[in-house]
C-alpha cells in the first residue's frame, strides 16, 4: 500500500527549514538550511537534500550532504553558518546553489552537474569591477537569496530588514549575467521594509526576510516573510523586476487570519520565523513552509500544504494540516505519530513560545525527541499539562469505535473532540507510566472527514507518542 503523506513531510528526526522546492526531471528537490535538534542557533548543520517523485509526496529520499560548511574557502574552520539557500538551473544545464554565510554580507555560489550531487564552490556574486556585491560602499548586505534563471539572465532576490533599520529599504532584485556571478544591473527594491511601507500595499505586511520567486503563467510571484514573522506573504508582477503588488498571506505557521474553524486572531500552533515558497508538482501547487519544535526557534521542520491559484491570480490562505502532501484526508484507521499535530496549544494563547529568554517555558507543550540530533528515532509531544490540546487534521473516519493513546507521565485522561472548542465525544483514562504505555477507550468517532483534538486533563504532566483509531 502506498504510504500516506504527513506534515512534517520528512522523518521526525530531520530538521530542514527555509525549504525551496524545485522540480527537475520528474522529481521534486527541497533545498533548505539545516537545523540541529537541541541546537543553540540557526542552521548549524551542513546542507543536505531530500527528493521525492512528483507523483508521490510521501516517498522522500535522502540524497546526502550536498555542501558542507567548510566547502566555502572563507569558512575553512567551519565557524560560520550556512543560512537559507536557493538553487536554479543555468543556461549550461548545471545547477547553481546560492547561499550566505552568517557573518558575511555577500552571496556565495556553488555548482553541480546534478540537482543533489556534491556541489563545488564556484565564486561570489560580484560587480563588473570584481568587488563583491554587498561589500562595496552603498551596497546593502546580502541575505537569504532567491534565484530565477530566465531569458539568459539570473534574477537574484535578497534582503534582511529589521523593523527599525532605515538603512535597509526592502528586498532587492539584482540581475546577473549568464555566468551566474557578474552583476548586470544594480539592485532595485521590489518589496519595502517597515520604515518605507507606509502608503503602499505592503503597509500591513512590510518585508522582513525570506525572499523567494516563482513564475506561474505570465505572472511572477514574490514570496516573503513580513515583520510579523509567522506568515508567508506574496506579491505579484508581470515582470521579474516589478513593480510588485502586495496580494495577501498564503500561510501562517500559527494559523492566524484563518477563521473557518476558529476566531481569526486565535493562534493554534507556536509559530516563529517562516521561510518557504510555492511550487507546481504534478499539476498541483503547494506552499512549503516550516514549523518550530522543542520549544525553541532553532529546531525547525519542513511542512507543505496544497494551494490554489485562482483564475484572477490570487492564492487564498490555507490552514495548517497534518495531511498536507497526502492529496486528501488521512485514513481513519491505524496508528498515527503524535508529532504530526498541526494544532498545539494550552490555556495560555501565544503566537510563539516567547522571546529567546522564554525558551522551554514550562507552560507550553512542545514536539520533541529523546534521541540526539541526526539519530533516527521518533518524536513525541512533551509537557502536556491540564487543558493542553494536540490537534490533528484531517481523517476520513468510517466506523471508528475505539481510540487508543500511547503515553508516559502522570495519570489523568485524554478527552477527544472533533472541534477544538466542541463537546468531548469520549474520554480515555490513563494511568501513571514511566515508559510508553497504551491506554484505550470505546469511543465512536462520527463518520465523515474529521479533525481530532486530544485534551489532556490531570494534575501532572503527560507526554503523547501516538494515537490509534480502531474499527470493528
């Protein structure tokens, strides 16, 4: 039987944020930065790549390390970090990896004959006089490149704009020569930063970071993260050089603005910075984004959701789900890992788990793992206290009569709902368990496509590894 597609779409022990998906020759490749479980900062690991056939987004293959931190000649000691990259195919058919080291204001480029082979350092983006873009007087620092090769030119989008920094005007596009390195035209602003957004369509969602570019039909879509941080927004233009018109929010990793199943201003997951893009895969467009785990900003995982591009070019905002790459709801039978929760919250509403000083706040539940970084294992939801909720969407339920939970921790009970604020349809008492133990109850889940919300009730702390839906 074909595997089902979950969110996150990669194994629970893999942490690939900032995902840039690209389809090359019948496979989709995801290029991103590489977080470390339990890490103390963003992006400390080497670049790796995962790919999948375009007709099966549940069948992801590990392609291995494609570029190491020490492969850049400026980083032989490996002290600098590899921030979010992007890849495009050049006129010569080779693949070009654009990236930034965290302590340098310039764009580095590496090249490979295949999408997911081992890339070799190629050079730095530079002006015709040889000076590196980002270092010449008057240049803005370069950050988070998004690239598009089209018409014998490279369109390079970059920028990082803290809200109060008047020296950085927004995301910029620079046109490069077909050598993939040399500046042809100087940078121009395509999306304004907060100090310059007043009176524009970007006023409510000024540019912060995460520039990305895609083309659909004759329209160019600029994807970015605004200063509120948790959204991915988009703007449209008939030219890669703009002007771009702000068009809306595609996704929020807190599910803000969505009002179809809860109030629009209510967060349903602990979000944080966001970075990703759209890609058409086997006839369907998807948004790739990332979520935050382990109660910190530094262990981010890639997720995806199908999106629609309407006849007028608009992309309606989509909600977070557990089944983004599945092509529809998950089967309402069998065992499901807890780490695919798309909603996670407690009695204390919060868009994020707080500022860096609040990491691991004892109030908040979190997705975590017992194994060290890079070791295969499984993740679970930790620190569920009285009233904490883990939500999973969606399941095609038919004849579910029994529900099980695999837990460890204090005694209590798990109430099951099909709406986050609805009446409980049943309850599963759980005993104290120092090791993972399964408890069950006879609960009839209504037939149809359902969301499942598990609320822990008890005086202590519970951890959830998985749940099972059983039919007669």
